[in-house]
C-alpha cells in the first residue's frame, strides 16, 4: 500500500511519501519538488505542472490555473467574479449556473469544470508519485485550507475520485503542519502536566491561516483557528498595480488590457517581492520588450512596498488576534509560534507575530514542504502496512453548524446548534424527533462563512409512519462531521412500540378439599412446619429425573408484551458542491480517456524525437569519425536520405503514428548502425586477435615443455596433451586464414568475422586446454610406518621441518599394514 501526502496549493503542489523509515518529499520529472498547479491543453495532448507553466506565454488562452478558488462555487459567486478579473482565459456559465471552461481537444469542443481541471492535476501528481515509488498509488491524504466550507470540501473529494484516488482523509493544512511539528518531539509533557501550546501561522498564496494547538506526549489537540483571504499573490498584485500606474504615466502604456504583459509583470513582481524581504534599499525592475516593443524599468523599496500593502497587513493582524482570543490562551501560555508558507518570510509579518504573541517567529519547519509531510504522516498512520509512533490527532470544526427542521405546525419547527465553533472533529450526535410522517432537516452554518450562502444541504428522513393510534413516532437521527470536515446525516431510525406474544411459565394451582386441609393441620400443625412436601426430591433420585418431574408440573400461558423495535429509515440528501453520481461517472470516464490519450501522444512524440535525434547524431558523424568506413557514393546517398527524412518529419510526417516513426527509425539504423559496427570492429579487432594469438602461444609452449620431459608437466597424460596439440593446430589454421582475409579488406567492407567471435573462440579453446595443461600434480603419500618405529621418539633431525617444505601429517596405518607380534 502506498503512503502519499499531497499539499494541493493554489499556485504549487508538493508530494511527500513515507519510505525508508521517514518522510521524503519527492521531485517531479523536472527534478523540482514544487509542481505548479497549471493545466494546459494542446491539440492532441495535455500538459501539467512545470511544462504547462513554462509554455504559458505561447499558449495563454489554453493554460489554466487558479481553479482551486472555483471549486464548489457557482458562476455568480462574488469570489468567482473576483477571480475572473485575474484569469487570462475565459470562464463561462453553464445551464446549471456552474463555472465551465471551453477547450478544443482532439478536434472536439469540451466544457470542463474546475473539478475536472483539478482532477487532471491530481492525475499528474499521481503519476509523479508512482514513478518515484515504482508502485501504484491509490490511497492518499490531501491537504485542504481550514476555511474551506462543506461545499468546497465535497468538490475537492469529487476531483480526487475523478482522478482515481481514494482519499483517506482531507486534512486541514494547519493540522498537517502541527502533526509534522509534534510527532518528532521527544520532550512533550505527559498527559497529567500542563500542555505545550504552539501557534502555527501559514501565509500561503491566496490566504492566511492561524491555528493554536496543544501538545501532550502522543497527542495533538487543535484549540482554535482563524483565517483571512490575504496571501502572497495579493502582495504581488499590489506591486503590479503600482507599476501599471507608473508605466501608464511614464510610457503611456495600457498594461491591463494586454494579458501577456500582465503575466510578465507578475513574474517580475514576485521576484522583486522576494528580494525586498532581504533588502531594504531601492531595487530595480527591468523588463525588455514589455509590450509594443518597448523596454520598461522602475524601482521600489521596502517602505513603499509596506505602504501599498498596509490594508492586507491589517487583515492578517486581525486574524492573528482572533485566533488568540478564541483559543482563550494568554501570551504567557504560548510556547512558540511556528511560521510556514512562502509569504511568511516577509519581515513585517514576523514583526506582527512578535507584537501580538510576544514570541519571535520560529522557522524550524520547512516553509514549503511542512504541509505535505504532515499529510504523508497522517496517511502512514491510517495505513495498516506502516508502523508509526502512536500519536492521536484531534481536529476542530472552524464554523458552527446548526440543524433546522420544519413541520405542519409551528410547534413542530425549530433549530439547534449541533456543532459549535471549534468543536472536535470527527464527532457524531444523536438527535431525537417525534414525527408521524417523513420530514426534512436542513444543515446550515450559524455564523458568517467565506461562501455566498450558509446553507449546507437538505436531508429528508423517509418512511416515517404514525403509530397505530395515529400519534407521532420516536425518530432518532444521527448527524456527523466526518474526518474530512464534511457534515452529513449519517443514518436515521424509528423506535416503534410493538405488541408481541410470548409463552410465560406459571405455577400450577392444586385444588384441595376442606377435610384434607383439616387433616393436614392436625398432622403437621399450622403452616405445615416439619412436613416434607410431596414434590420434594428424594435423596437417592437423580437431579435430571427431578427436573423432568418438576417440568411436567409447570404449565405455560400466552401473554402479550410491549417491546421497542428499531427500524432503519432511508435518508436522501441534497447538498451543495457535490456532483451527482451520473456526472461523477461521466467525468471519471472522460478523465481516463484523456489520460490515455496523453500517454499515447507522449509515446508518439518520443518515437518522433528518436528519429530526429538519430538524424542529427548520424549526420554529424558521417563527415567525421565514420567517414573512412563508408564509400563516398554510399555516404552521399545516405546523407540525401537523412535530409529527405528530416523534411518529412517537419511536413507530412509531423503527425504520423508511433509505428510509422519506429519503421522509419529502423530504416535509418539499418544503414547507420552497420557503419558504426564496422568502425567498432576495426577498433576492437586487433586487441581480440592479440589475446587469441597469445593464448595459442602459451598453450604451444606448454606442449613443447611436455615433449621435452619437463618435470613440471611429467604428470600430464600424453593422450590429453595430444588432444590440446591438435586443437592448437586447428585454431592456429583458422586464425591465420581469418587474419589473411581481414588484412585484404578495406574499412568500408563488413569483416567476415567479428571481434566477438575471436573472443568466443579464445574462451572455448582456453577452457578446454587449461583443464589439461593446468592439471595439478597428485599428492605423494609417505610409506606406512611400522609399529616399533612408531613407538620410538623422533630425533631432532626428524622432527624439524625444513623451510618451505610441506608439513603434512602421515595417515594412520591400517591393520593390514601393521606388523603384529
């Protein structure tokens, strides 16, 4: 099972995985850890991430970004309308009032929702993770801003499902940061001691989030959170607006109506913002060919920058104060303030934190990767295949939620706040209603939220019926905020009173006459004291027989009993931000189809590039290192073929199929590789022939020594040596013939035998010859010793071992070898 955490940001995404005993942030196909949240469409292929952003200037209308802010929202939403002023591409309104983006793909007009664009980005992130892990990725934990409402969270979940991801949890970004911070701390206080309170400030691209939490050993509890819609891009926009006015005055340029010019200015403004964080001196801004072939330049210092972003800084300050108030902590209770996010590096924001919390902002966490690392840790904790240190995480619901219900009478209407602000999540509550027919309950936020409406959804409790008398029934409704922060009516049940019949055992009544009673009183006295009952078991009667006897004397009767029976009720829901099942299936099928098309097109382009690369490679070598290995007429013919192939690539063959490119490459390699092989053979052959010749000479020398009665070889068998001698003659003859043929050939002709064949012949010959010629001498055993001699003590001369001689123990003599008296 893969363990992957994804930090889904409005501008960039990060992926972290759990492996090798830790959490690691992985790089994409450009060796970068940050993957831009960009999706671009070409005629036959989509590009995502770095490639999409790199080609934005040449494909502005079809390069899409910023769609995270459109998730789960209608076209008329004020936030959507505000976003549209920043986007250089067109967003339309469909018949349902939702946002759609029109694209031309494979010659067809498609209308894609923000959820589908997000799914396309998730597909890219999934592929990146699979490449790094060399495994299929399905289960993930995805980060979500803490201020996302129910509708936005549902839309994000739909996007993940479209991309084929199973979301184990949507984790608030501040909670993920807190987990990444706390799980590695070894000095956290025990549960019976005061908690360690830490504040986390995340200044991202489009928003600022502040959260307070408490740590105990093995436990993290979120206390409060606050947010504001101010992030890094608002600071960039303030710089852009400053220079737009400046350029309009000095250069008479209308920058706002030129989309490419605005994009260029935004890139330079972001660079200038980062430089001003470390430098208070005036810094220049220069852009060549800005628009209308005009070069522009300007400058800004930190004081001017702080002046133009003062309204945004005031909103951040308010969010910092709000979190402190709702957490009910004093400044002295706060252990530290940790900052993450790209714009947290601005010195003024650090100064605000120190002013409000009385603590210097700490930068112990990785500002960019802390969220994705926390998500990967949460995924590992939810995975059965990873063993993680026990660490419980209790999140909170940032907005209060109430339940509203209505009925036929005014008395049947009402509302109730079921989850107050900062209530623990996940959490469930059971509510009791008395209804005689199906009814609806409505989930709403009971405080202002960053969404046009406070409405969450309507949940209808069906199949409710009155009692037999026509009165109301007791209905229990379970409401829940799940780990994703999504509100729902999870189930409902009817508690119905039913009358059932059951057999009840009763004691048998025995009728006696007055005379009998009088006699008994006389015999045993009043109350029958001392009289043994007739049904009392005898001492020698087994218990089982007694039981059967007693059972036979007990009778049963049918009695009616009132019991409560629980009946599950069907619940239907109509919620905001959630796609219907049919639309979700259609979007998933379409995403799968486009993803397959991307893969096929990538393979086609790879095959095309292979042909192009080979043309350039072999052409450059034909007139240099390969020139003398090819006849002039063949070389001229092959050069013309390469030129024709290159022209075909850029004209008729630009959109050819992958198989066509592979066939073309095979044709070129048929000629080019043969020339390369001739050159390689010419260079490698001398060394291979020299090795074979030396091998034959060594073997012949050993055979000659054997014939000369060299005692080094006197242990060899003559028949085997003759076999080697015969093999030497055969191989030498073959060697001489091949050497003669090769010496007559020019470099432009393929040789009759390859260098590899000389190596093979040498190895085969030497394997045979070495077993015979290198055969070790047999060990000579000393003669057996007699018994009398064995008993004698060896002299010093016999006991000493000469230097260099082998000191081997003689084997013990057998009975047959010993002299027995």
